């Protein structure tokens, strides 16, 4: 591995629940070995990008009840192609060269997995998306 790749992998947090086994599909192995750790590493950036997205859309997100906020997040990721591509870039930019080679072999299926993980991260951190966070 080249130094950039080694540094990228070293930065990633370990996720004990994201196990990889021989029984899993290659996509699932990639998801647990690469996508989940990168999404966790990029968590704060993903939240800030979403906050910026809501500002650009007149903060309507903050007027919604909790259930509607979950739907808002899902719709933003599924329907806003520019936003979706921005999120993909945040994840893909953390790939090693080998991971990128794996990704381009099956990018469509891996994009679905990637966006589901990002959606889950945003939704699970919904309390951190309040307009004013008390520190």
C-alpha cells in the first residue's frame, strides 16, 4: 500500500459490530470493511453538510416534527442528485486506490449501500441536527 492509503486506513475507527466473514457477499464485505468505518469517520462532516443543506432550503427541516424529519433526510438523499453526489464524494474521497478499484466494479449497488449508511448516520444523530445545540 502507498503511504496515502496506509494513512487513510489508520484514521478509520474500528466498528466491532461491522464484522466481515467469508459467508458474506463481496458487497457486504466492502460495506462493513470500508463504507461503515468511513461513514463513522466522516460523521461530523456529514452532519455539517446536512445542516448547510437545510439552510439552503430555508430551514424547513427545523419546522417539522420528528417523524417528518426522518422522511426529509431520506428524501434529500434520494431525490436531490447534487446533494447525493456531494455525500458520495465525502465517502469516496476516503477510499484507498484498491477500494476505489473494487467500488467501480459495482458502483451502482455500492452507492445504494453507501447512501443507506449515510441516511442511517444522519437519522441516528438527529438530535445533533437541532439549530442551536447547547454546549
